[in-house]
C-alpha cells in the first residue's frame, strides 16, 4: 500500500509538514520504533474494530488503551501498523466470509494510519464488504472516500500543516462525513495535544470509543 509523505515545497504548510516528519524520523532513529503488534488472536469472536497506528507506530499508542477498553465491553479490537493495510483487508475478508453473522466492520486510524484506514475501506468496496464506520485522527490525506462506508468521522487539526479535512466524493455525500477541527477545542488543543500525542487525549479517546461502541452494536 502506498502511503504518501509530504515533500518540501514553497507552500508553508508543505514546509512545516516536512519539518515535522523529519523530526519524527530523527526521533525514531534515536529511540527505536516500537513494533505495532496486532492484539492477541481470538478464536470464537469476530474482530470488529481495526486500529491502525501512524508512522512507525511511535505516536499512536493511545489506540492500545482504547482496544483494551473495548475488550472490557465485549468488543474485539486489534491494533496494526500503518503498513499493514493489505493484511487488515485480508483478515476482514477472511472473517467476513467465515462468519455466520457478519458484525459491523470499523476502522480507526491516526496520521498515516488514517490514510491506511481510508484505503482499506476503499479496497473492501471491491470485496463487496460494507464498513460501518471509519474514524480518522489527523490523517495527512483527505481520501479516498468510498460508497461502502456508512459514516466517516474525521478528527483533524486545521493549522498544524499535517491534518486534512475529508470532503464529499461521488456517491459519498457530505451528510456521511463529520469533520471535527480539534484546533478549535480548548480541551484538546492545549500544549502537547497536537498531531503526535492526540491519541492519548482522554476527551478524544472517549469520543472515539462512543462512536465505535455505537457502530459495533
């Protein structure tokens, strides 16, 4: 799966994004990136929620907390890295084909993982598999959007040079898309709650979990 990286250019947003990503690369090089492991496999339960971490799995570990919270509510979730799009799609196709009662499919991704969530959902359209909900957290791309997705909810920062707003596409009206600009919210946009750490924000975690639990019914 090709995940684009913003390149430098004359536009301030492009330069700012490139600087942020370069800093992330340096941090990964110095500290080592943790492996974004899928959650432990289950044999009797169909996975409903697929969390996809952002670049190198370093900055999205709040998803692990959310997956554990969902497990306590009886909702099976797994966490993947942003380069695992093909594996996620294959797992969904396999489980969907083998399930007597197909449960709603939900994708949640941060940063490059948000890009991957959008692409996995679009790929599942070709497999004739509906996706109940796609939640993106500051994705660096605004698409693709696909007609097999029931609802898109996009949490993004409009002013950080990285996050993108989702826009309507053929067959995907704006009524299916909710964009939430976190930069306009006092409880989110404080120091440290920008692109890299936002999955740890308790308010955003709570809102995502509510969306997921509602869609998973």
